[in-house]
């Protein structure tokens, strides 16, 4: 086999460490073990039946060829109406771009905005793939250490402190992966103003927007129309695996985004788009809101339970389905700790090293995308293992 020379960017894109845990968990399950999966950010709920029915109808009755690169008009209009009805925000349908998952949306934004050696400010910790999208476009993600004092989010002060002549944009995530934290609207307004004053771009990842538990969900589009706002059908809408997302772009960016989308992706899945039209019906939204209440119950179970085991959780996550826990009182290396817990308890969760470098080895992430009774059992297994370790 010829050992072809690799592009330099490949060596600079880090492994997705959670997949090592996930592969090990899958192998244990294949051996017949009862593995409780809390490592992957995938809802355990199936796609709602009305969405599946819409897909079946489309297969029977619709020609499923290539669509417009920006998405079918009726889905773009439905998303526009969703912003109006749920958030009271006027988002014209021509600014809505349907994409092959939120990952495709982020890649398009990176391709549009960044050149070689440009810099983008991101929080540390944050979702790892966002950093890799930036690096793929020859730009560089600059991780800004954040902690509970700012709810693990960037602030205007941090943006001003870390902005340099190479900085081109700020990438925010609210609710956040891995911390589940939110950016208050007042703070978001200040960040947007700081970015605007420096002629930068603001990118806001809102893929967990529908999963907010302690108050109404909001959108950055209520603060500014200049942001690139990313969303997804995978999390709140439970269409994981359909690979469908969207973004809202500032007016004037549509033509260049369309050119990039045509060349890089041709179009999103026609079937997924037809199915997604059913996401905005009252029947589906009622299903999704009930499921959101189940996520909240799981969060409210896990936080006190994990704290009793010795995990430090300084803030209650307001959204998503993640808990970012300080495990330093239980282990000095969270990566080894996760591997050990999986081997001994068959409970899988994620080491902090995936999400950045700031105190990464002192943290783990739990995804509560598993049934309530399985989460109770996971806590019991971890407790038994920790007790056994103390008595060794």
C-alpha cells in the first residue's frame, strides 16, 4: 500500500476521544454486558411518529430528486414561522438555509468567513468538532478558559481581552455542550456589541435551543440580525441520524452561502426535508415538549445524586442534556477514571479532555440521554465502585 503524504491539517485535528469510550462500550455490549450509555450526545427517544409518517408519505407520493441547495421553500418558510410563533422574532425565509446537519452549516460558515491563520475565539471547554471545522479551513480556534464564574461562557470582557489583529469571529454555544449552560440575553447583547465594534462575525450554535428547562428558550436573533445562527433537527426534534439542520444568515450572505453549498454538498436530503415539515405541527410539538419534561426529570435526578458521590457540579445546567462535573476529588486523571469506571461498572461517560485543555483532566461529562431507571442504576453502580475503591 502506498503511504500517501497527508495534508498538514490532518495531524492538527485531534481525535474524538469520546468515540474510544463509545467503541469500548459497544464492545462490552456485544459481549452480553448491560452497558449504560451516558457518553454520546444522542437522544434516546425515537423520531416522532408524525415525522416518520411524513417521510413514508413522501416516499410514496413525492419525487425525491435533488432539491435547491438552500433547502425546499416550504421547509424554509416553516422554520421562519417557527421563529415568529415561538420567539416572536421576524426571520425572513430567504435568510434560512437548510443544511445536511448542523455540522454542514458550521462548515459552510467557516468556509465563508475564514482564511489561513485567521483566529476564532471559542470557550474552553466547548464542543470539540467546532474547533476542528475551523482548523479544516486553515484557521485556528483560540480557546478562552472559562469556568463557573461566567457559567462556562464567553463574556464581552473576555472577548475584548483575547481579541487580536488576527481574530475574525467569536463562536458561542447556548445551551452549551458539554456544560449545559446558557448565555443570558443581557450578556449576549454585550458580546454581540463587542464583536460588532471590532468588525468581527458572531456565530451562535443553538442546536440545543429547544431543550431549556428553567424558563423560556430564546435566540440570538432577538438580539442581533447580524449573527450566523446554527440549529439542528437532531436534538430537540429527535431526528438524530437524518442529518438535517439549518442556519440563519445575515442578509447579504445568502448568495455566497448558496455557491458554497452547491459545490460542497449539492443539497440536503430530500426525504429528510419532507419529513421535517411535520416537526412543526401541533401534534409533534406536544410530543417533543413531553420528552423535554423527561429530560428535565433526569437532570433533577442526577445532579444531587452525583454531588453525593463526590462530583462537584457548581452550576445547574439550564439546557441540553449534559452535566459537566468536576471529578478531581475522585481521580487525578478523568480519562483513566472514565476507562476504569466503564470496565468496572459498565457505565460509559466522557472525559473532559475532549472539550479543551482548561482543567480538562479534572472533569467528566454525563449525558442524561438514557431512561430514568437506567440513570438510577448507573448512580448505584458508580457508588458501589467508589466505595470498593476506598476500602481497597
